[in-house]
C-alpha cells in the first residue's frame, strides 16, 4: 500500500525548516531527493567492501564487482533491456548523449548527413549534436512543437530524408512537461530507416519504461533525477548497434590488449566504461530503482498522476497565470509566469516561504524562446509531494504576486 507519510519518512531531507518554514521541495526535475536506502547503500559500500572493480584479486574486489554487475542487471530489468551488456554506466544523461554523439557520429555520420532534434530539447540533447555535426559536416534539423507543447509530428515525414541518420527526442520535456508519444515517433522514424535516441532524464522516474517494447535504439538517463546519487547515469543501446560503435574514451578497463602496434577493445559494455567507474554510485543507483520497484511502480505512477491533475488544475486557476506547456499527457511539471512578475523575483520570494522551485531558462533556450519570454518559474513534483504542498505553492504564488505588484 502506498502510504505518503511512510514514503516521506524515507526521504530525510524533506523533514526540515527553511527560513523557519517547513520545506516544500518542488524542484524535482532539477534533481530528486534520496531515500535512506540509497544513502545507506553508499555508506555500506564505503564501510564494508570498497575496492576497485574488475581489477583486483581481493575478496573485497570480488564483492564490489559482484554488486556492480548486479546493479547493471537491476537496470536491465528496470527498463526491460534484453542483455546486461547493453547497459553502460555513465556519469549522467549528458555523458550518455555525448558518448553516442561521438561514437555514432564516427561510425554512421558523413558529410551532408542529417540529425533531427526537437525544439523542446534540453541543451544536453542539442549541443552534443551541434558539435558532432560541425565535426562531421552534417546538418542539424529541428522538429518544432506547437504552443501547447506537443511535437509537430505532422512535419516528421518531410523532415526525415534519406540523409537522416538519427532522431533525438526526450521522453518528457523538462520545460513543458509534455510526455512525447514515443511509440508513434519510433514507428515513423524506423519506417524511414532512421535510428532513435531517447533522452529519459525526465521520463524514467515518472513513466513505465520498456526499451524493447518501445523499440528504442538508444536510451539515456541520469541517476540523480531518479532518486539515485549524483554523477551516475545509464546508456542503453541495442547490442547490434553498440557492437558497431567505436569507443568514446580510452583508458583502463576498456581494453583487451594494449601495445604500441595495436590495441584491442574489451567486449560490451566495458568498451564504453573507460577508467575507474563510479561503482559506488552505480550500486546505489540500482538501490534507488529497487526502492521504486519495492514501493510499487503502478502505485507510484497513479499517485503521481492524481497529484499532477490536482496541481495543474489548481495552478491554472491562479489569476493572471500563464502555463507554458498544456498538452494532455504531462509529467509533474508546471512552467509558468504570473502577471508582470519577473521569474527570478518570484523564485526568491517563494524560497523565503520555504518553497524550492527553479527559475530561468531551464537549460532549454529554444523552448523558452518559442514563447518570446526570457524565463519561467518551474514547479516540479513527484510521489513524495502532497496536495497540501501544492495548495501552499498556489498560496505562495498569489502572495508573491501581490508583493511584486
Ligand atoms: N535532458 C533533460 C530532459 C533534462 O531535464 C536534463 C537535466 O535537467 C538533462 C538532459 C541533463 O541531465 P544531467 O545534467 O543529469 O546530465
């Protein structure tokens, strides 16, 4: 049974006062809080069996390596990948996308080829492709969204040409909250012989994710937005594709043999895990996914859907508010402006009320510029937030608006 008080007790950071007010943490899209299970796991690794994985012969190294590889399997199960070697541990979404931008670019992209990204993407899913296109002489094309925040899928047909190599799309937008229709996008894109990379940074923690069912070619996410530690992340790639890609970084653990004449690379996934990886983080990330599974993903998702309906309905009723992103399918994100109030002023006032939100351009300039504005206030909630906190947010916004007027 999903009991909100028990859930909240699992997240110690929530239980504190900020400027003398109970903290209301509504900045989950920037980073999520960590349950005790994850915090304890980090302590467990460093207290009991910390030792460098895949290298040393000690008992400790064997335990640590086993935990790390078990973590890989936990991720595999969580996203329903076919093989554990399709799971590469990274330092986050940004690292995963940069890795594919480099390796996929080297293997599959030539001068004049095209990459498609969406107008609503985070900079992490734009800039690596710009860098790659510059390097390879390729062309970056953009799939726009409409004012409600939905991708213009009607334009996809003409955007995908025989020169398109890859389409990059977020599972959910970090500005608009829109859940993008991956099934339709993948089907259309694959029908043109084009691969798909999905940025799951705002999806994995809120939506059931099955990379095989969705037939996604590459999927990336960050641990820290999914209740795991910072500096952790996952890149999933289909075996058939990862096998063909050259390594991104060189170093220890990613090689079979090294000589000055010829170096051979390790098998998947180690080919993509150069250097000492953040094994403690990966082990604790798996603990975060276990935490979600143990709480019950269906219960978590239905609690979040109910909270999102409640939040969007109530926030929309605030006089003079404009919400950016009003599509039907949304994760728990509301980006908005109120009256003439500047986003950073409002963010500061809310902070003084103990309400943590994010303001500004949200690392997604094109999405913000779409509306001709300079920034927004973003409230983002998850399964440990409550309707009462949403009420406090709405009251806070109204109060801040009066102060700023
Ligand atoms: N993609 C999306 C949609 C995001 O929201 C974010 C972070 O906000 C990122 C990518 C980048 O994630 P990270 O900074 O964890 O690499």
